[in-house]
C-alpha cells in the first residue's frame, strides 16, 4: 500500500497539495498567487513527491475540509486573538508590523492598499475628513482611482479638495506619517474587520470550482454530516444554471466578454432553455453561427463542458463584481441535465 493511501500518515503540506490538485490547474494557480513564497515552495515540494493518490483518500480529505469549514463554533480566529498570540511570541513592534500587513487590502505600502479599496468605500470614509487630509490622500493614489473617488464626494466638498490639491506643494513627512497612522488605525482596521469572509461563502466558491460529479458527491456527503451547513453552501453557490437569472441586457454584456471558444462547449451541455436564452440575445447571423459551432463539436467530454461552463460563470461573477451586470436574487433549485 502506498504511503499516500494511508490518510492518517499525510502531513499538512501533503493534504494541502492534494486539495489544490483536486481543484484543478486554474484554481490552484489562483491559490498559489495568494500564498507566501515559502508556502508555495513547501506545498510544491510535497505536490511533486505525491505520486498516485487513491480517489477515496481525495474524497475523504475534501469532505473533512468542507466539514471543518462548515462546522460552527469549533474555532474562532479574530484580529484581537491573533495579535495577542503574536505579542507573546514576538517583540511588540514586529507583532504590530505583521498585524498591519494582515489588515486591509493587498499592497506593500498604505497608498498601494488604498489603491485596492473600492472607490465608493473610500469616498464614504473621506467625506467625513478635513479637505486637506483628503487632498493628501488623493495626491498619493493613482490618478484614475483618485478621479473616481472625487466624483463620489459631495460637489462643494470635492471642489474644496481640488482647490487644496492645486495649492498643495510637497507634504511634510510628519504630516504624511500622521495621515498614514490615522488611515491605518481608523480606516484599514475597520475595513478588514468588516470584509472578513464567511466560511460558507469560501466553501461555496470551492464547490463551484469542482466538476459536476465531484460537486454532487461532496454536497451529498456534507448533507449527511451537517445538513444546515450544506443548505447554506448550496444557497450561496452560483452555477451555470443560475445564468437564467440574468436579464437580457446582462446576457448581452456577458456575450461580449466571454471567451468565444468556450461558449459553444459550455452550451453543448446546457438545457434548451438556457441555450435559447443566449441565442435570443444574439443577432440572427451570430445565433446561426453559434448553433453551427455547437453542432460541429460532436461528442464532448463532460470535464471539458464543466471547465467551459466554469469559465463563463467566473466571467459573469467578475462582471457583477465590477458593477457591469446585476445578478438577481433568488436561487433556482432545479438542476438542469
């Protein structure tokens, strides 16, 4: 028996590498991009030496992972508890530095981090600050981001900020340091606390990335262990079938954005109703070309259909996140064949 067939003998990096391999190359790449270089090296090393892993071991690991995320009350990690632990293990200054890096959006400096904050969120905070402070902040972020924030501020306040920016010369270092400290203490820490993701949302994203058969298997297994968590995850999931909730205008935006090579494959495995939704929002000529492309495909592997549909769904979610389309509320429980 291979050492990887004994679930109990797997190390943490080995378990992580199996989970990442189960998610597929695209999702694995996204996860690696969020990790520290040392973590990537450790998991990559374990992954390269895995060898063959039986499907039963993979399934048990994924179900255990889903169950541990879905279980409520087992473990609660907060900024405060993490900071207390760090201060016991590290000098206070180093602990504070690590916590500052953890809080808030990605970015090496405070100004990098602000550049990754949604302009509406940033404008809502800045409208209560002194115009001079806002002028300093907007002078330090990228011009396009500053422009979007400026348009969301009250008009008279925004003009006051513009006048301060026009009269502003070099900002003294002590003033800049003071603004940074205020942003870090008041804005970034509150933003980080308010933007923590629910474990069920995270699990819904992971389940969305699984192929159809694996998704059904894991959901069924989770229902046996924790039906409440399984129902919450299913309600949060957005699948290819849920594209029926899009308005005609949203479908047209999606059609302009989606990979044209993926769409015929995605629709190959779709219901007639969903296929018609896309065709109705194309010109007669473009609709005929799409029908011909679907017909010309011949037999298609289920895995290829799942990958293509996941690509379309991810594009729809990206467009919704950017505010270019809206995804209406309400979950259609019926699964299409």
